[in-house]
C-alpha cells in the first residue's frame, strides 16, 4: 500500500461521519468502512483536516457527482457512490492454485488467438465471443474428437487478482451445478501464456433475446383477426419456464446468478434451454475470495448506451435486468429474490417484446429500476391478466414482496401453464359447443314450422275423417318430433361440452356466459309459458353461471311509457298478485298524469286505470317483461302511440272497451289446438260484456217475423244439434198464436240464460241486426280479438289467472245437481282484465277468422273458429289459448 497514509484516511473518515452535509446512505457506507480498518489510530474529538492532510480530498471524492449537479447529489441514496476500492488481500490471491506457475507474463493488450492454433491440447476452431473478463473459443478435443467451448481469461486481466478470483469462482460454481439447464464444466487449466481457462459442452441455438424478437415479429405480422395470444406465445412461455428450472436448482444449492438476462439464456436447436455466464454467481452467505467494492465512477454510469451490458463493480449486473437492491449496491443483502426479480424482467420482455426500462445511459436506467416498473407488459397484445400479475409481483421493488426463490416463481409459472393448457382445452370445448347450438336452433325452428303446417292441415280435416286423410298431417308431426329429438341432442352435447370446460377451468367466463345464455333462453320460454316452477329452477342455473352479464336480466326491471288522447289523464296503477288461485290487483297507487315516459317498474303484470274528465274509465292492462319497455306501440312501429279515451256517452253500460295494444297469443301447451306463443297487435275495439241471452236473441227473431222475414227467422232459430232421437233438430222455442217466438218454459230465469244451439250463420246474422238497429259497426269478434278481450296482455291461461277451479267458472263439476248453463252474472270470477264476463265457461262463442281474406268466401263446409269453454266442456277447452273449429252450420253450446 505504497503512498497511502492510513492514519490520514482514518481521520478523514471520522470527520465525514460527523459531517451533516452528507446523506444517510453515504454516512452509513463511511461507518462501515471505518469499522473494517485496523483500530490503531486515536482521533481527537476536535480533530480537523488541514490543507496538507492527504485525506483532505476525500470529501470531494465521495460527494463529487462528476458534473457538479446538485440534483445528482440528492439522488445519492438511490444510485450509490463509492470510495476507491483497495487492492484485494493476499488471501484472495493465495486462493489461485495457478498463481506461481512459471509461464505467467504481463499482458497489456488482448489480441484474439488465431484460428487453428493450439490452446493447450485443444485445436482452436474460432472465436465465439468476448466479455469484460474472458474470451470464448470453439475448440476441438483431439483425444475424444468432440467439439467444446473454451473460456479463457483475457490477457489484460491475468494480473488482476480480482479478475482471476472471479474467473476461478465461475468455473468452480458452474462445475458444482449438475443440471441439464446448466452447461457442464469439463476441465480447468492454464494455457502456456499463464492464463486460466476452463472447457464446457458446446451449446448451439439462439439466445432467448432472439427468440423473443422473432415471436413478437411473427405476432405483429399476423392479420388482427388471426391473432390469438395463447397460440403465438404459449411456446415462448414454455421456454421461459424451462429457464426458471436451472435457476431454481442453483438456488437450492445456495447459488445465485446475479446476471440473468435474455442474452444469457440459450435455446438449443432441439428446444433445450441453458443458463449461461455464471461469472457473477455467488454462494449465498459465503465470504467470497474477492472484494465487491471495485471502483465504478458515476461518470461511467452516465456514459453511452454501450455501457449497459454486464458490469463488475460495486453495482454488479446488467442495469436493465438487475434488482433494485443490486442497483443500490447492497451486495450483502442479495439472495434468491434478486434472481427472481431478473426473471421477472425477462418475463416482462417475453410478454411485451420490449425491456421494462430504457434510457440513454446506465444511470437513467438504474433510477427507473429503484423506482419500480411503470407499466404492465403486453396489455395491447392481449396478455392474460394473471400472467401480467405474476410478472409484476416478481418485479416488486421490495424483495420481500417477490416469490422466495426461483422454485416458487417457477411453480407459479407452472400453475399458470397448467391453467393455460386447461384453458386451451376449455376453449376447444367451447368451440365445439358453439358448433352444436346453431344446429339446435335451426332444428327447433324447422320442427315448429312442421307442427304449424300439421295443425293447419288437421284443422281442415273433420275429426271423423278416415286415417288416410289424416296421415300426411301426422307424418309432419312425426317428422317434427324427430327434429326436436335431434335438436335436444345438440343442446345436450353443447351443455356437456360447456360443463366439461368448467371442470378444466372452473372460473372460465366464456363457458359460464354460454351456459347462462342457454338457460336464459329456456328461462324466458318458461316464463312465456307461465311455467313458474321450471322458470324458478332455471333461474338458479342462470345465477350459478352469471358472471355479471345477466345482472339486469335477473333483476328484471322494465319501463312504462303511456300517452293518451287527450293527454293529462290520471293514471292509477296496481300490480297483479296471486290470491286464492286468482290474480287480483293489489296496492293501487297514483302513477301520474299522461304522458308518462320511461317510468321504471319491476317486471310483472299490472292493471292500469285511466281516467279523464268527460271520458269513460279505461281498463288498460300492461305487462312489463324482463328489461322490456311497454310503450303501447305496435312492434316495429316507431310512431308515438296514444291510447284513445272514448267519451262517456260512446259506451253503453254493457260495453267493454279494449284499447289497442300487443298481447301474448297462444303459448299454452295444455290448451286444445293452441298455437305457439307469439306477440300480436290488435287494434282498439268494443265487445259486449256478457254473451247474448235468450231474451236478446228472441228480440232479433221476432223483429224478423215483424218484417215478414219468417224464412230467416226459422233458419236462425236455435235447434237441437243431435242427428238422432225424438228431439232431432227440434227448435228450443215455439210460436204463439201470433207467430211470435216465445220460450217453451215460462220460467223468467230462462230468458237470462246465454243463447245456445245456434250456428255460425245465425250468430253473424244477429251481429248484423244489432249493427243495423244501433247504427254502430257491430260484428262477431275475430279470434284474436276474442282472445285478447278474454286474457288481457300477460298470457294468463284463464280470465282470472293460471289456476282452474270449479268455483271460478261454469263447468261440468260446478253443479251438484244436473249440469247446465246459468245466468251470465252467476260467476263473477270469470271476468277478464278488461271486464269481459263468461269467457272461460258456461257458453262458447263463435268468432270470425283472423284474416280478412278468410271471411269472404265461406260455405257450409268451411271450418270457422269458436272460443271458450261451456258448462259441459273438458278442462282443456276452458284454457283461453285453446280454440276449436266447426263447420259454419254446426250447432252446439
């Protein structure tokens, strides 16, 4: 230590440790250095530095930033400045077994060894590359005839004891690591010129840095619709995982690498992955044979970007890939988590294609390293969020927030890979399910069309027709059944695929969403069928698979818009609730005055009462479907719709006004010949509250008699429908001495019974007579008009709700004595939401066909619709979606 005054140096350290101008990190370094020096100098408490003291320049040495920048001084705690490092001790030098060999000679330059020359017993095949400490050559072992690589200490480093010690340490550590991912060391020796060398197995392939670049370039070259992250990057993640394994093995042996980066990872021609360059490797907890405080001036850090490669000094490693604790020069605290950080930065580059930190010089990058990564990797490429989270966790600024070692990190990556593979399998199952569902929907639609055709054909065929006439319609039904069975198979296979996908990835949202979609469709259909038990069970499945997409659907809230003509009408609303097997309106409240726009309401069926001065009170039922808006407008009509409010004197006491609106038509599987459920629009109309009574019908017949139209009167007179027996086609009235029709019975109550035993022609003739008598356009209701007037708009099965009971309407089991029709007002529960009575039981009603072109050309054989049940009907005919068809000349109840 010629020329070095130890006492002056110790005094300088004493004054620096008490100087308030230095920052805490520097003071701590000074105290550490003081403690490491011999304790043989007494320093007075008031000792001062004079101009002649050799230590007088120490303050400038420790605090000089290289460019006089005050800002750099404030950052001294983030990028450490260091004192000049004393030469290595003799102990370090003495650990070199080749130190005293006779061939050592001093070298000042480092020329490459020519190809073809001998390197010890090896033949030099050419230079592979150079580093800061050594050179790597490809060589041939003539004895074994195998190619290897030989790493030799640089000529200009052979007298550097620190370089020699590190070179030996690299060879020894690498030789101790027996793992397929670590290149084995075969031999350690010294060349004729005195330089150390060791040989290793040759590894052919590309660096991970090259593989990363090629993968990202290939991904960017794909068309946007062809880019699939898992397809393009799965192999690269596999390579990265295999790179973690040898590092995990080294950690298990107590060794950390300290210079992990993509260029130090070789991917072989057959997929093998090797970790290279263990020159900075360290046995954790051991005392190394060289000092790690070799000088590294801040000016070096501020040099050009060419200095961003591996550094050997107090800041050791590659700035872009080193941990924050390495960047701060805290070598005594380094452990496996430092390598985990480096693996995290490599993963960042794998996911992003770019390094996490960039800058024009090392200092800029080191400041970023200490601050922490500022962005997630690969977000624009569609990188899985859980993999991004693994990467950022490994790159945590605080070491304790990272995985404990490479094995723990590799396990996390392995779990992700397993999950990714399971996710890939789940995705394949989803694609298979997606192939089944279109077939399912197509087959269901075809089956519905066939059933519709079959119903129409059977409608035109008399029930007593021979089998041969019915066979074509039956064939359509059978074909529809086969299609439905095939459709069910496709649906079941789709659900099976989706369920299996969830066994691979339980939280796989696409599978949950598709299952929820299937069950939502079934649930909506069950609600349309008013099959509440099935709907309730399906709702459980929807909730089980709901990822948030169906929150609004499950909540079910909808909106109401209501406009009237004239505006300003008062609107009271009440909701239908179940009570005693009936739907009754409950909790009426004032909603506002029209127009009412987008009023939010829970889904369900409502009764609205509209009142306006000088206008008749209007019953206006509405149905708020799931997430639906009721506006009253016909589907597809963008025009604003207004509910017309008739004047009070426009309606008679027994008139029922049915405002125009959509309604649920059909959809009751238990109803006789009921059509599939559909939404139909019906214009506003007026219908009589009760069926026509004998009293009213007798007035019609006697008016014909008065006008001397006796033939018509006889034609339209009710007659028994039987074709045999003593009462065959016998009139239920008789004529008195004046030819007037009178009932055969004198009972007054007979006159209030609904008329029966009239054919369709008679019913139509009565309606025309009423129209002529009143000057109003009365006619028979169409089938759809009757159904809407009887059911309202919510698709209920009966006028009062969905449950049938003999006490609610006139049916076969309603009477304890002989069954028969009763007066119209006997069963008040048999009342529709609009106020129409007797639609379910007591007597059936003739209707017009729905289409106008079907009303013109009608003959005695034409089948025309009749609706509703009667006092002797089966239960299916009481269901309002059911319908019957009879020839126009048929007579029945």
